[in-house]
C-alpha cells in the first residue's frame, strides 16, 4: 500500500486522472471542462471517475495540491541543505525554470490562473502552501543581503520579482525556439543575482540564522512525500 492508503495501481490511476484533468483545464478553462469530458479522456465512465473524485472543485484542489507536491519535490527539496543563500537561490531558479519548461507547466498554469475558483478551506490550504515558498525565498534573500552578497533591497520585493520572472516563463518559452532552458536560466540569474553565473559552483559561506520579513513565520519549508501529501484541509 502507498502512504495514502491506495494500492500502487490505484495511486497511478489517480495521478493519471489529475494530469489528464490538468491538461484539459489548461486547454479549455475550468468552467469549460466537464467531468464527462475528463472521464472520457481518462477512458473511464463518469461513475468510475467519481469513485476517485468527490466533485469538480475537489478535483481542482487535488490538481493544485499535486502540483505543489511536484514543485516542492523538484524545486525545493534539492536546495534545502545548501548553506550559501545565493547558491540556494540560483539552484532554486534553475530548478523552477526546468519544471515549467519540461512539461510540468500545466499544474503551474492552474495554480496561477484558477486559484480564485477554489473556495473556503481548500483555497486557504493552497494559499498556505504558496506562502511557504514566498517565505522560503524571502529568507534566502534576507540571508544573502545580510552577508553582503546581494544589494540591500527589500527581501519581499526580491522574492516576488523572482517569482514573477520564473513562473511566467511558460507563457513565452518554446522548446524549439531560439533560447534554450539553460540560456534562459543564465539570463534570469544575471538579472536577479548580479555577479553570479547560472552554472557557478557553490561558494563557501558561513552558516547564519535565517531572517525573514515576518516575525511570525511558519517553520522552514520542508519537502513532503509526493504520494503522501494527499493531506486535505481540515
């Protein structure tokens, strides 16, 4: 059994439903996609789909939650133990760009554009997960600024500038276009982290106590198991 209590084949089936639904919603919009269309695309009956999903909004929440799982696994987990804050940010930027240029942009699109469709506790839950990433970036920028490694800008301004750049790549990136993923990463690193090469090796840095812009920050963001995250808002 998987950590969520699903059998391995059921877990794979569930992921297929989420990824198929995400693709359709990206193409047609949430309101323009019916549960019948999702079931047909999954080669299931509508009744079979409802065996896995309670309703359409719960499906949207599950897609966003799954997208955040993938994001934390592929973008944040690899940088958790990087001491140098600039190197932490550089790797985070590269990982984020790779995520949205390697076929995972549909979950990002839904999190960005269908967020307001969620209501109540489901929306609050996704908000909390998104805010943890912002706090993670603010902390890294604050550390780098405190160590004199980056100009003294406000960490919140820096964090949202970072996000605005990397999360919008999906809008204009073309796999067969003039710029490669690596060239995009080089350019963005040069803009956000001046003086740092996108392919630079880690630099030695003294450990420092993380500083954030909010004195009541949640605990440092740690990756949650992808399959186990089936955590639901309580």
